[in-house]
C-alpha cells in the first residue's frame, strides 16, 4: 500500500452508532469505507465496514476489508483518521460571520 486518497467524508450527527463515514481509495484500485463507530458507553473508534452474522446463536462481526499485514492495516487506519480530522474541520466558507451594520447619525443612534 503506497497511495491512499480521500474519496468522500460525511458526518451523521443523528445516528447513534455511526458518527461518520470516510471512504478512501488505496493505490488507485480499491475503494474502502471506514466508519467512526460509537459504543453504548460513548467510546468511539474507526473500523472498516462490517457484516453482522449469527452462527450457533452467537453474533459475530466480520470486517469487509483487511490487509495481510497488521502494520499495513494500522497505516491505513491512521490515514483514515488524518483524513477525518482534516475533513471535519470547518472551512472558511462554513464559519458564520457577524455582519456589522453602520448606523448613521441621522438615525438618532448614540454611536
């Protein structure tokens, strides 16, 4: 894995368990979705999309994507965290501004 690009980042404030989705493209070939998941006790973590299955009466979660190397998986996860950090910051066009109105002396205002 040498090249990771951000495809899309979106936040979901109303969802109780998935706060954001970050989709990345690895080496220009593989598009992978990671979710910022929130546990019932309020902890959050990033993980690839998963499948929930029940086997023998027990729920299991199977990752939709995983690299052969734990080191490579951690590098990819760190890239996702960095993209999310950058993407979640407000852009200058999103920041509200205070419009200052000029009052003229003719309006009878004290300033």
